[in-house]
C-alpha cells in the first residue's frame, strides 16, 4: 500500500456574515453558509466581541498558510509570526504557537529577505529578480523594527543597510517611479513611510519631514502616507504638525484611484491608518466609527447575508496589525458562555471570543451566549472548496489553457501513456494593465511538472504553439517570476491591455489512473476580487501503463 494525497481541483472560497447586537443575545452558527461546499474542506469560525467585526483571526491564519513569496508577501506573512505570541493567539481563539517552530519560520524569513536585498539597501520584488520595489523597503524595515521590539533576532546588517538607503532617499527627494501613472504620489508616499520608520529609531531628519508636510502633502492621493508622516513628526517631537497631519488624514474624504502602484487598497489604507494611530497614541474616539466603516467595506454595505470575499496579503497584514493594536489597548470587555455539543465553557473579561469549528461540531450544536452591555459585533467566517466549479464569464480578464504534444499538435484528450510529455500553453488577457498578475495552474494527478527552461532550446526551434515559436517564448509574456512546484505552475507577470501574455511549461505522465483536470486561475495579487478562472479542457485525463493499448 502507498499513501495517496488527494487535493481539490479548484480553489477554496471564503464567506462571511457580520451582525451587530445592540442588546446581547445568544448566537448560533448559520449552517446555510456551508451550502455547496465539500464538508471535509470546511473551516468555520464564530467571533463575538467589542471590536469591529473584522476577520482578525482568519487574517492571521491566512497569512501563516499563504503559499507564495514575493517581497511583499514574505514580509506580510512574517507579521503574523511576529504578532501572534501566546497571549494574542489565545485572545483570537487560535492555537498557541510553538516557540521553536515560530522562531524557525522567522529565521527562514529573515534569510529569504536577506537574499533579496540589493547592494544599495533596497529589495528585489522576487528572488533572483533585478526589479527592486523601492516603495516596499520601508514596509520591510517596519516589520524588522516590530520584530526586534518583540524579542526576535533581526539581522542588523540588513536592517542598517535598509535604514541608510531610506535616509539617503529621503534627503535626496525620493525615487521618481516614472513607470507608474501616479508617480508623484508614490514618491511622496515612499518618503512619508521612510520618514516614519526612521523616526521609530530617532533618525528622521525633522526638516525634511516638515517640508514634506508643509509643501507637498496636497499631492497625496490617499490618507495612509499622511498618517505615517504625522506619526513620524510626533515621534521626532513636532506634536503640533503630527496631530494636524493625522486629523487631516482621517477627516478628508479620499478618492483613491483603483490602482496606485503601492500594493494597497482603501481597505488596507484605513486598517493601517487606524493601527498606526492606535500604536502611537494618536487615536481619537471618532476613529472607532471608521473601524466599523472598514468592516462594512470589507463585507459589503450589508454583511448580514453570506458573501464571498477576497483579501490580499497587504490587507490581511493590516487587519491583523489593527487587531493586535486594538486588543493591546484593553478595550471594553464582556462575558460569554460557549455551548458546544452539550458542553459549557464560561469566558469572562473578554474583548473578543473566537473559536474555529468543523462541520461535525456545527451539526452537533454551537451556541454562544454573551452577557454584558452592547453593542457587540458578531462575525461568522467559512472557508471551503465548492462542490462544482463554474468558469469565469468576465470579459475584462480571461485565462485559457491548452495542451499540445511536443510536435506542436493539439492534445484533445483521451489516454496518455506513462512517460509521454505534453506542453501546457497558457494564454492570459486583460482589458487593462495589470502590474501584479498571478497565474496558478494546478497539475492534475498522474502528471508531474517539468521546467521547459531546462530542456535543450534547439529542440523547440520548429515547434510553434499559439503563434509562438517555443525557442523564442521568453518574449511571449512580461514574466517577472516563475515557479515549477510539485503540484502547480506559478507565474507572476505584467499584463497590458489588449496584448495577451503566453506562458509555457512541460507535463509528463507518471502514474496510471483517471484524474480530474483543474482549471487555470489568474488574479491581481493586490486587487484579488479581480480574478478569473478558465475551463478545464479536457475535463479528465487518463494515464495508461506503458505498452497498453490506446
């Protein structure tokens, strides 16, 4: 007997319901949220508290389990390691972290970041890439400073090079970002964030911060850089300007463009603004209403009906940082009694109670009875794999995958013999520019992936697929990064409106059997609701042993 790993052929979805209890009342789990999902794939969570109904615990879990690792994703995932100590994990209803495992994962993250740092102190967006995303360098430093304060061992040479680079950039007027539509905002936003992390170690030039606030803040297009600038001014002793900057950031109605190039979103901005204000004693009572607004924006104007949602790693990290800051502020508490499958557990003095359940526990009965003053905010979260998959019908983003034999002829389905090789061809199209597209193509059972780049380029000189000669495929897409994993092909690329990107890799038949073929998926990493899935053609594939009849 041999162990077999069984994996769903398409991604999981996330659903949420949020409700407000002005008068505390018993709360159960809405089983309708499980409809249409494979029961064994379901993870459900019920949360009730005095904090805004944001998925703090779910964001922590999603970050810890996120499978990919550009500079931003690597840094965001590390924030979950830094923030989730035993106390916060217990408050969020998460398993207590194992210290050795937590420290080991953090050490591996530091090694990855160190390998991505360029000689000038900035960082590459992807491992092995020469593309440095300078606007993310303050984000990395912010993490390193939080980690050091939390007691982690941080590579001081890496931190010092980054701080020195940020200081030089701030004094020289920032980086131009000519390739972006909102270049001036990015320049100023990077300087504001850089000033903030420098101020955290008392190294920010106060004159530069004041000049940035007095003369250039009007050109900002979102509120987060202004809060970062206000916190920096406050930390460097200019409380008057600092308070004015924070008040202006929260008081102004910002019309943030759909895509700014800062890896963020309105949700990320507001969560991070609230977290920074809370962390540095700049929060005001009226900010609480904006936190509730943030929850509405995440879950929709009316979160009382189950709805699928998609959250980026930037958003998850900002939500978790806000949750940690709010919990550390010792908010209003209440008491609650869990009743689970006939057992009772009383919790007192809590600002937040949260627990995960599987479908069996939900079927056996889950009830949470609070006691205390309202309002209380309830959140029900479910993630699971749908029983069926429907290909995307959107017109602004499309992905298609076809398989071909090594002579360039189309493979229309049927049987493959062990050892046979196919060329997988992906065609991705967007009606507008996508700077941060991520393609994930899961490999069906019975096949294993091979890196086309490791084959002899000359054998593909006369093979043309979808108008691309495979020996010249490097020019078929603006590919920033590729991974050839055991179970999937992953590519990060930039898409241009009206110009398709074409990607290629090899598949080899290795195990007999009949297997479901997963559909390909593409998403914008920082606008994750902008996603599309293709049709699996063929829907199934059969691999036969060598020598068997076709």
